[in-house]
């Protein structure tokens, strides 16, 4: 049995810092449009539902980017392709601040999505290959929590800019600030080390010292080989349901609070931001459970909690809530509990990465979570929830029903995914 390659404390810290910041701005850039939909629709003279399709385009872009950049990271290295993804989503997010009509928004969000989609599996591959198996679940959960802090940063930034500059300029400045901050992350090229595990694999491949009959076909071919196809399909469907559940809620919550319940933008920004901030420790609890009990058990504790929360949320929305203040508003507490139980996403990048060898880890992780998860699951939410709306009480009940369906599907598929707790990651 091979031993894990050792990293120094400095190398681990620098790897963690680099992927942390990448995930922070991944969440920031991908979700910023959700918080400015009402202002953008007025400024660009289009409907919210038409503009919401830009979210679907960005998710479709992330499908293409997840496929391409994941494959490139397995071939050319984690570090350089990670930086390329950051440049891609940064520059096209910046340009979104200068659009004049909705088709330009569609194009630029698709192009930004290319980079956002590529970043997920590459970041987790770097983390998985640098971090020891005993605490990898905790590290992964802390990493994914950066995505939530990115959502929080997006909510706060857009709230401040919309309040300060009004709807017509506030949404533009939101994209410009997000793009500039993302591009500043290119300085990470001086900090992040390349994966030692990946480098060792490539060296052995070049030297011809890989085990006899070792499969060196293209990564995208290998993830559908006889040995791995069942695992690939299971985690792909799991991701699709999980992300459909998540995007059914997070995409439409600002619009529901602002347009349906007529809560002022400053107040609903605070509701979303505080719920995210207080609920985010769910990731840390999830990481502890993933290391203590296993990846599967942690999932099967959190997802039922999420389903119960959504059922309570559905009841509150159906009863016609009236907003009188943040801390007397029952939906605030439902959102807080929702954000806590979403913490099970924290260990998914670790779990998926441990299911595959180094030679195909980034490709497989990105295919499942980004191509299938975002492309099939998340991208369906902005299309399906408006279709459900005429048959439901209001937008709130439609989005929560989507969440319940998605979370239930994810729970069912989790039963069949292999446990990987204690996996030692090696070059071969």
C-alpha cells in the first residue's frame, strides 16, 4: 500500500488560503445576480422571469467550464488551471456591469459561468491531495463555507450599493466590484503550490514507472469506464437533486421577500445576510461528523433535517406571513435553519474526490457536481419554479416545493454511494 505524500505546514496553509479565496469569490460571482434581479429588470426594461434565465445561462456555462477545466487540470496541473478559471469568471463578471440589454447579460453570464464551473473540482482536488485523511472532512467543510460567505458578501455588497446609488447604478457597480475583486486573486499564483500528488503521478507517467496495464486513457473516458461508471452516475444524480433543491430556494428568496412580501431591500438583505451568517456553522458541524461518523452518515443526518425545515418553511409561507421586523419574522428563522442544514454540502467535494484516483479526480468531481449538479439540477430551478407558480399559492410555496423534491431525491441517492472515510490519497 502506498503512503500519502507529505506536505509541510506552510504548503498546507498556502493551499488552503488559495482555494478558500477562490471559493469565496465563486459564490460571490455566481449569486450576485440573484440579489439585483428586480433592479436589473427595471433598468434593462425586461421582466424578472426573462432576466432570471441569465442564471440558467451561467449555470450552463459552468457545465461547459466544469467539463473543460476539470479535464485540463488533470492533464496540465491544478494550479495554473485554477488561476485560468479565476481570470475567466472575473473578467466577464466585470463586463456584466456595462451591458445595455438582456442578451448581453445572457452571453456574459454564460462566459463567466465557464470559470465558475471549472473552479469547484480543481479547488477540492488541491485540498484533498494536500490534506490528511483524518481531518479532511473538516477542511472540506471549512472550504465550502467560503461559498456561503461569498453569498453573504454578495448580499451585503449589493444591498449597500443599491441603497447608496439606487437601482439603475447599484446593480452595475455590484458586478464591477465583484469582477475587480475576483481579478485581484490572480496574485495567488505567487502563493499556491502545485499539487505534489499530481506532480508525482505525472513524473511516473513520463518515466514509464506506472503499474503494468495502468489505465492512462483520457480522464473523461475513464470516469465512464466499467470500474467507475456506477459511481459517476450515482454522485451525478445525487448532485443534480441536491443542487436543484438549493437553487430553488436561493435564486428566488430575494424576489419572494422583496416582490411578494414587499419587504424593503435593506431589510431583506439583512434577513438573508444574518441567516447565512448564523447558519453557516452548519458546515463546521458537518465536517466534524464527516470525519467522526463518515461522509454518508453525515449526509443522512443533515438532509432529513433539511427536509423537515423545508416542510416547516412551506407551512409558514402558506399561512400568509406579515413582516413586522427581522427577529419577529418566522421566515427569518426558517431561512436560518435552512442555511444550517445546507451544511452537508461541505464534505461533498472531499467525498467525491476520495472516490477516484488522482489521474481523474478533478474531471470526475467537476463532472458530477458541476456538469450534472449545476447543469442538470441547478439550471433547471429558474425554469421549473416559474412553471410551478400558476399551480401554487405564491412564489414562496413553489420554490419550497422544489426544495423538498430535490432534497428527497438527494437523500435517496446517498444510500447507494460508497463510504470513503479514511481514504489515503496517493499519486497512483
